[in-house]
C-alpha cells in the first residue's frame, strides 16, 4: 500500500468523530487485569469480557473498527 492510500485509509477510519477500539490485549495481560479484580482467568471469562465489549449497543456509532489480539481474529461469539 502506498503512502497516499495509507493516509486515505487512516482518515476514513477516524472520520466523523469515530475512532478505533484497541482491544488487542494479550491473554496474559487480560489475566493480570482479571486477577486484580478477582475474576477467573479462563478462556471463557476472556471470551465473555470481549463479547461484552463488541456487543455493546450503539458501538458501531462510535467506532469505525477494532484492533484485535491475534488469537481473537477468528473467534466467534458463544451464541453463534
């Protein structure tokens, strides 16, 4: 991708007061956060946490995209 196309893409992603949601937190970082809060550090708990974020009503009105942790790119919601 050339520099001009990259700049156009970046402008599109932040157009209209929208931005990107960075949810690329690794499993180990997520587990540390959960441990401090007394939440079980399990795959199920991490999935629930991430699903809670991406299923927030109206989220698409506020963000244009999300940056995901590599393990999450091919994940599916538990109810699918």
